[in-house]
């Protein structure tokens, strides 16, 4: 009976570690998506403005010469807005801290299962 109980503890610890890994991967994915979206939003705005100017009749190169500074200026306005950049970065850092806390919570569960 001792061997079966020992094997069940090992299986339970392995399952807890597997779930811990899944939570880690999901939290890393969420952080990458969050900060990736912050990078891709201005690039998407440039592409949309170029397409919009193409509909109006401007050449793609000329539209790019107009769209890139326009999006840069919008980025400057966002940067100069008091507290906005700090709030966006703090939200991402909170996301990182929450993921770290959730992953570390599994260590206590694994220790409880081992006993």
C-alpha cells in the first residue's frame, strides 16, 4: 500500500507542475500580446491611413510620407498626456505581477501534495 500511495503523490505533484506550467505559458502569452499590441497599434494606424489615402487617390509612397508623421504626432500627443503612458505600462506590470503570483501559488499546492 505504501508504494501505491507514493506513486499517487508523484502523479499529483506532476499534475500540479503541469498546471503550473500551463498557467505560466498563458500568463507569458498574455503579457506578450499586451505589449505587442502597444507596438502594433501605431503600425496599424499607419497602414490604415495609407489605405485611406489610397482610396482618396494618393500614391502609396506619398501617403506613407504623410501618414508616418501624422501617426508620430498622435503618438506624441499620447506621450504628453499626463499619466497615460504610466497607466498603460503599470497595467502591463500588474499583468506580469499577477501571472507571477499565480505561478508561485502552485508551489504551495505542490508542497501540500508532497506531504
